[in-house]
C-alpha cells in the first residue's frame, strides 16, 4: 500500500527523519518495501509560454521552440516533442537545473542550433510515466513562475508498505497513522 507522509500528517503531527519513521512502520509490522522522496528536484524549472515553433533544416526528429520564460526575452530551445503550439504553457528547465533524475541542464548544440534549456515531459519532472510529449500546463498560469509553486507541488515522502492480510487495521491511511501515532 502506498502511503504519503502528508496523508499521515492529516491524522497526527508526525515529525522527524523519514527513514526513522519508516523503521518504526516496519517495527509495527508494516514493512517498508521502498521509500521515495517526491516533489523535489524542480528548482530551476519555470512556466514558459511557447511563442513559436520552427523546423530545423536537415533535422526531422527535433525542432526549435521559442519560449518566453517570464522575462519577455525570447529563448530558443531544441525539442524532440511536437505536441505544443504557440500560446501553450510548458515547463522549462533552465540552464543549471539539476533534474530529479540527476541530469544537469546545460546549453547544448542540437542539429546545429543552440538549445538554452529543456522543455519537460511529466516523466522528466518525476511526476508520472508519461513521456509521449511535453507536459502542456493550464492556460491560467503566469510565465516565469516557478513550476512547483504554479502547480502547488511540495516535497513529500512516499512509502510502499507491505500490509499482510492479518492486519486489516492497517489497510487504511487512518489505521497506519493510528498505529504510528500510538508508537
């Protein structure tokens, strides 16, 4: 069963190291199979507005996307996804950003043109498995706003717990929180 620390905190004020809390969960008979910190690694990712898309001569698999990252200056990005159009809002990883998977974004030459950042899919942001194209954001956001702030994303801890059939009391978030709070 997947359990977020923020969900447990809806029932009791759990504080402390997530690893230590995970150890306590395991001691209570709810073995922690995995622990993951989610919602981190988004520093440097901002909301950007697509101004235009251009074909790159001799390149069939990528195109150049011109975006406004909130400062009014056009920024050229090389991109392999074609699911956006002028006016769309997309997440832009700016130069120097370290992505959730550890990749650092730098200025790179792609098919003879410079790419000054990276437009991101949900998977690249650690927000899901969708890698079929760039994540197109709701139209009411402001370009230049930090992505995590615009989307209301806060760091959290996700545990995958092994709940055995003899523990029906632990088959809900309230039950897990009750046991951990009693501990």
